[in-house]
């Protein structure tokens, strides 16, 4: 490509090419596009030397200071000014971008008017804003749907309570053995439905509350050791019925400060869900151990069991909504661990699972200590 074509090419691309001679003094080394003349009263042409008049090109005022430092010290390939908007004397708006660079040993200043590229960038920004608005709209629609689900389940729960009352009264009737078997099946299924609805309500309620700012004072901050003891007492019959030992690890100081961020009712539910999983997947005559540790500004709770562990194909989805383990016929909703995750994370903590080297599972979570 000969020099004449190159000089005309830059003009066609709306780019002015200047070679730095001295500070503030440049030589024009390309043909000038028409817009350049709109800002300069003097007639300039290829080969002339020009002092950049910052009154006409005020967007260069600061950039030229940076460019001088760049040409003196920098090993980078180029320096850009970013987009600047300027209006010519006739009131037309232009979008400029300047670039300082090197061509061999020459110091070059490029001044470009952006047209298509500027519109492209603006379109990208506009599309990003539109997607953000669509995302916010989706969030609001999801919240409305969750509120609807919440209301429907409450309505169903009221009818289920009435049915449970009738089933309880049937226990006092003179039923045949077969009729009593049917009654027990109905009561068990009713219990399962109540448990499912409770988990759904807990989960959707926690999701909505996760969008709110969490505040707690020292009187409301739960004692995590106290919560563990309460849940252990609640679940002892289930562990005894399944012939599983449930113990707290040694060396837990009951007088230590075990207060954490959160609220007691939901923390109880987190601990309950993890221990309920442990009893479901632990074999008879095995042991489940609960450990508490204080590390820096966090308190860690871990639950070790001696079950078969979590299959590798389900480890990555354990804490997702509606995720279920290998026992899909258990009637469980796959919401328990998901509830634990969104609750713990809302309070600034984390939760996870690791396989035990000797077999079994270790589920753990940590919460920030309450600092009064």
C-alpha cells in the first residue's frame, strides 16, 4: 500500500494522524477528514506543523499531559483517552477518542471521530440496561408466584388440619384390624404432607427474607450450643427407634460464648434438617457425632455419620432446590438442604459437605460470631 492510499485511508476512517515534534507541537501526516476543519478556523493540510489548540479540542487538555508521560516513560503499546463528546460551532455533536502510540521510534497521536463504534457501544449499554430491567421484573414476578404458593399451601394446610382431626377421632371408633391399618396409612400420609408443606413454606419464606437486610441485637442472637441441645432432645426418639447413637463431641465448653448471627427458630430448623438427614441414611448401631468449634470470628458446626456417603453424581447439587439423594422414594421434597444453604448464607455464613475417609458423611456449616 503506497503512502497516498494510506493518507487517504485515515481520512476516510475519520482519523487524524499527528506526529509529535515537541511538547504541544505536531506534524500532520495524514489527509484531514472534513470534521477537523469544522473545529479549526485555520486551513491545515498534510505535512504542516500544528499546535493543538485546546480551546478547539478541549477534550485533549488533560489527555496530552498523560500522553507526554506515556511517550517518555511507558513501555505499553498505546494509551487511550476514552470517549469524549464535543459540539462544533454549528451545534453538531461529535464523539471523540484520542490515542497515543508509537510507530517505530515516532510518537504518534491519533484523533478519531466515533460513529458506528459509538452507536454500537451505546446499543450494548442500552441492551445491558434493558436486561437488568427484565431481570428485576423477573425477580418481582417470581416473588408474586412464591407469595401465591405460600397462600395456597396455607389454605390446603387448614383443610388438612380438619382431616387430621377426623382421623384422630376415628382412633376411638371400633374399627376392624383392616380398618385400623387403613387409618394408620392415612395418618402417616397426612404427616408426610404436613412435613412437605412445612418445608415448602420454610423455603419460600427464607427466599423472600433473604432479600431483606438482616438485623439482630444481643438479646435475639441465638446460642448455637443451646440450639443443638434443643434439637438433639427433639430427635432422640427417632435415633433411639432406629438404634442409632447421637452424641455431642467432648471438649465443648458450655460456658463459652456460642452466640451467632441469625434467629433461633431458623437455626433450629437448619440443625434439624442436617440431623434428620443423618438419621435417615445411617445404618442401625452406628453413631452420629455433632461437633462445635470456634475459629476466629466464626463458629463451626459439623455432623459426622457412618452411612454410605453421598454419591459423586449428586455432590454438586446437594444444596440446590428440589435436589434429592439416591432415596427418591422417601417422599422428601429436596428442599431441606436448600433451605439450610439460603438461610446460612443470608446470615453471612457458609455450608458444605465432605466425605469422611473412614466412610460416611460430614455436613458442616459456619456462622459469624455475634459481636456486640
